[in-house]
C-alpha cells in the first residue's frame, strides 16, 4: 500500500522506516525548517505552505497504463528518452538509454533548498546518467493517478562533449491536483557544452517544484531555458556554479500564466574570466502572479567576471502581478555586472497600428504577446529546440487569449 504524504505532519516520523540514512537525514533537515512561508525573504512572493498543506497526497503510487493519446506522444519521441512515471524510471516506455545509465550514487546534500531536500529524501530510485559523447536526450516526466499524487525524482548527469537535453512534463488532465518535485544535478566536464530546454505544460491543477544544481568547470558552457506554460503553482530554482576559468552559464526562461509562477536563480562566479547571462520574460493574465528573483554572486577569486541579468514583464489585466528582484553581490574589483527589470502593458500605439490595418483586437493582442515571448525564446541557440519551445509557447498564448 503506498504511503500517504501530508505536509502538516513531520515527514521523518511518518516515512523514516522506508528510507536510507542519507534520505532520513534529508527528511530531518526538511522537518527542522518546514515548508517555506512569506515571512522568509526568499519566499516573500510565494507561499507553498498554503497550497501544500490543504491536501493529502499518495506518495509515488504504482504505475498504471497511460491514456492512449499520452502513450502515443511518448512513442513519437525519436531521440533516446528517459521516462519517469510517478518519479521512477519506466523501462517499458523509456527507449535507447541503457548505455547512458550509470551506477547510481548517493546524491550530495543540498542545504537551504527545501524542495531539493524533498527530491533527495523521497525519491524511490535516484538515477545517474553519463553523457560522454554527443547525445540528444529527452527526459519525460509523467505524473498520473486517480487521487492527488506526489512524485519525487533525483537525477545526476555527467556531461562530456556536447549534449542536447529536452525535458517535458506529460500528464492527463484530472480533477485533483498532483505534486511533482524533480531534482537534477548536472556536472559538466572541462570544455563540455550542454543545451537544455524544459517545457512545463502541466494540468491546470498541478503543482511543480523543480530544482537544478549545475557545476560548470573551465571552458564549459551550459545553456538552460525553462518555459512555464501551465499549472496551478510552478516553482523553479536553479543554482549554477562557475567553478573553472572561462566557464559560461546562460539561465533563461519565459512564463505565461493566469496562476502562480516563481523563478529563482543563483549564479555563483567562483573562478575568474567567466560569463553569465540570465533573461526571463513573464506574461501574467487574470489574477496570475509571477515572481522572478535572480542573484549573481561574484567571489573574490572571480576577477574579470562578466555577468548580466534582465527581467521583463507584461501585464494583461489589472488584477495580475509581476514581481522582479534582481541582486548583485560582488566581492571582486575587476568585474562587469549589470541587471535590469521592466513591467508594463501592451503598447496601445502598436495595437492601434494593427487595428487600423483591419486586424481584429483579439488577433492583434495575440500578435504582440507572441512577439514579446519570442524575444525570450531567441535565447535558445539550437534551431530545432527553439522551434519546439516556440510552438508550445504560442499554444499557451492562444489558450490565454480565450479570456480576452
């Protein structure tokens, strides 16, 4: 019988019998601090406690047959694919990844990040991948169940050479809300390059909390883009560590919502002569709220750092809210760092221009919104990946336009 997960109870007491020592330690660290709340500076814009303590989840129930349309979508993925069904690798729907899987290791502790602790503590089967040649991998997260389901996964990926990683979330629409908490730790080899795109188009009542820890050594490059397109509560936390000279980190994304999205990134410049760029575009409609918090931390050892971050927001209603909180923490004296943030509405002159040429108001608004979000998607350098994200984002804008 699957365990029940209720965040109003101490998790270590409820689940300790089925956990390893490392997982019990992570559970205890989580219980020591509990779920975050708005009185904490990091969480002043988002209150996960309110959403998570109101219901009881079934913890990673057994796999059930997927609906036919969902199964066909997975089968249509031509690249090697790793399918995580309720947080556990599904050998029946995964394809051509046997040579990529390596012996799982105990994930390192991640302090100060409650959802990272949960992904470590509650993952039934942490997995490890070794991408030691040019590889295109798709990671598919499937969360399914008749009752509120909680799925936790923890993956470690070592990357050498060049890699393309696509990450998508596929779940059937249900009248109950699910919770997914996938954690990913990526470690690049010197000179490695990775392009990673993540599309979060979850059921309307789903709650997701993703957390990434990325280590970038000398001459390595990581480009990561997250598209938040649907879900009741979407939380993304990214910690990039530039640990070797000449490293490059590009952490960007777009959010389109009438619900709640929280994007938080920390880029640590530890080594000299590294570059980083963070660009996030947000579109909030109805009573939607989007929070974007980005911090660049330049250590004393990180001379000749070049860091840049920009957040832009577009409000589509009077009730919507977008919050930006950029930070620079600099301890070196030979650096070039900058940040900016803007929030506004659709350009009335541009709308008038389009309407004067016979374009209906709803279509004109869609054109301007799509143009706005396409600017963010241009951060993706791979043409095929950019086309996939653009198609998904355009569909999200069209769903949003139904309320215009």
